[in-house]
């Protein structure tokens, strides 16, 4: 299963690949910003994602993952 959505200036894909979802984020120019498996996230992981993108992206992804 794959979910794609737009948040602000970013396009986000959250793809279920078994036990580890994969998060991929592109900017509005189509440049890939992040491509990471999400297995056991730490607060620092989300801080880094927010620095690369925005807090709004982090909030949306966390809500889809059921982490908030």
C-alpha cells in the first residue's frame, strides 16, 4: 500500500513495505529530500525531518502512522 499527499511545498509518499514503512519526500522542484525506512523512530529522527522539510510534514506523517 502506498499513500501520496502534498503538504505545503513538499510531496510525500508513505509506502508500506512489510514491517517497515518507507518515507520519501520531494520538494516542489521534484528533488528527493528524504528516502528513509521508518522502523523505530526517535524524537531526533522527527527533528531532522522537520529541519529538512517542515513541522507540518512531520505532523501529517506521524498522524498517518498513528504516532500522535
